[in-house]
C-alpha cells in the first residue's frame, strides 16, 4: 500500500471515530452539511469551480465506475469534481471527513481498500500514463449545502461511486451505492488473498449452496453469468424481461436468514440511520415480494452473478471480467436514486420554489 493510501487510511479512520461521537448528538445530515461547507470554504476559486455545480446540472445523475478515460469516452466530458491530486493536505482531510459522513466504519474501510487496489493494477499493468491512480477520486457538490436547501454530493472514481441527496436538512437519497474490486482477489505480493468484497461473495454463495435442487432451479436464471451488472451505470435502475428467480417465501428459516445477512452486508456500509432504513426495506415487505436470482457457476472463480430484488430496491453483483477476478456490486433504489422521484413528488405537492440556484452559489 503506497504512502498516500496509508496516510488516507489513518486519516479516514480518525475521521470516522470523531464523527461517531458527532452522530451521537446530531444527525448524519448535519455532519454532511457542516463538513461540505467547511470543504468548500477551504477551496480556492478555481478549485471550487471544479468541485461545485448547480443542483440541476446534468452531471449529477451521469455517473460511472470506470477509470477516468473511459468515463470521458462514455459521456464526452471529464468526470466532474475535484480529485485528491489537486488538493492540499488540509483540503484532503476535509474531503475525507465528508466521505466519512456518508459511510459506516465498515463501509469506509471497504472504500479505502477499493482505492488502494489501483496501486496493484498500476504494477500489474505496468501503467506509466496514470490510468491507475489511487488519487483519482473526485468530490463534487451540487447546490449550496444548507439545512433549508436542496443539495447533493458525491464521491466517485474507479470502482467507487457514492451519491447523497438532501432536502431541508433531511437525507432523502443515498443511492446509487457502488463498490467494485479489481482484482477481486489479490493473487500475489504482500496483500495476496485480499478480497475487498469478500462477504458480498461468501454470503451469497452460502445462500445458493443452502438451497435444495428444486430451489436452485428456480434461483438459477442463466447457466452463464452476464458480463456485468445489468443496470450498468444507467440513471434509473430498470430490469426488463428478466426472470425474478427464487421467491423468499419458498425459503426455509435458515435460508431466509442467509438472505437477510447478505442484504445487511450491503446496508451496513452506510451510516446507522441509513443502514437501518435499508435493513427494514426487506424486513417490512411480504416475503413473496422478495426474490433471489443467480447466474453462472456455483463454484468460486468460475464466473457468477446474483441479484436481490424487493419492490423498493435492487442489489446486483457480478464477478466475470478479467478471468473471473473482477467484481462489481451495487445497491439501487427503484424510485429513490438521486432523490429524483422524491423531489418530483415534493414539488408537485408544495407550490414553492425548489431552492435550487441557477448558477454556482457564492460563499
């Protein structure tokens, strides 16, 4: 692990400890708002132009988990935001504090690990052009942070994409939430055997192995796993003409516990109040409306995909690229990604301005 990542690891974990105490006396939303404003205040005018956008900017919902050059090729413009490479030490610390407000300690450690894998790829690919870089993670803020405003922020780079939308001091959306890992399992060197997404793999495999033959037939939607998650980086999570898989109502008590543990692994990346909402999203619906689907091999390292669906959210995971050693995982809310639908409903119900500025606000 390079020096910058080691420093970032220590810094982020210290942020997490400090913010844990903060969250005991105030909401996650307050910590996000205060930290975002301190981050913006610490930036130069030029840096702020890269970091802060109008809330209505198209870029807010154009996201991806690919490296920078692939992002620009896909959308026709560079990935929005200010990255670590253009920050001084104080600004980096504030960016790290902001990242800490959006994740649990476990989620924070997972994010750090994902970033650190860029160094492994850099060595493995003999990268001399900077395509693989643990400092190419970008922070962007949309609107002016405030408890009486609508605003959003995100942290994004290769294999990490985190999105948060707030309205009048309330966190109304925290999706899409994407974590990826390449390599999925480190094959050599000092970190040999490391898997950033180990529980996402192991819990799902424990569940599919716990199914009997008839249940597996229903859960298995394809003998070969798709090349990637099906919703990709679409602005809205939509699955068309896809078989649902196995209903949770057809699972026994132990199997359903394994399914809940899998969902909890994804939910627990988030701060406590968000994690609780996500955990309840599966527990508060009839089991007949919850589905688990699998594609590919039941054995590790041979290519696999799974998803969990409820009426409100979708989880997708795949490990098929780079000889089945490159994994993607995502949590999407069908009607809640980017706060889009919730905001539309709000504006329909209340005849007032959105509080969104048409240009980048001043300090």
